[in-house]
């Protein structure tokens, strides 16, 4: 069976995953934090929208964006799926997420 990994392959995958996780933990915050105001909108203007956030956003902390999306009726999804309508991509956005979004025809902002 070709799907069984050797001990060496398992070890290499663990090392790679650990390296990616450390890169994620050590990434910087928004480059232009506070340089823009959070946009105002009509109540429920994002009602039919589901967002996925990936990467480091340019001007806002992630929790600020999540709060704005939910304030206006939208939701934030933890992963890419057909239910996502928009991907907000910042610096160091996940390449697999972007590729899947393109494959599914999801708008990337």
C-alpha cells in the first residue's frame, strides 16, 4: 500500500508542520495598524456573506475585522468551503486556501 508512510516520512512531515507553525506564530502584525477607520454600513448589509480570513491584514487586527463582519450580519468561517463567499487575503496568506478559493470561484479581496 503506497499510502503508508515510513518512519522517516512521518518524522519529516512533523518537522515541516512544526516549522510552518513556528513561522505562523512569529509573523508580524498589521503593517499599517490604525491607519484606516473601520467602515460603517447598513444593518445586515453582510447578511448573506461568509468570509474566510487568511494571512496578516494590512490595517486591522483580525478580531477587529471579525467584529465588523458579524456586526453587519456576516459570518466568518474557519476554513475554505463552498459556503464561503469572500476570502480576505493579507500578507502571508495561505497558498492552499487561495488556490482552493480560486478553484471554487470564490472572490478574493
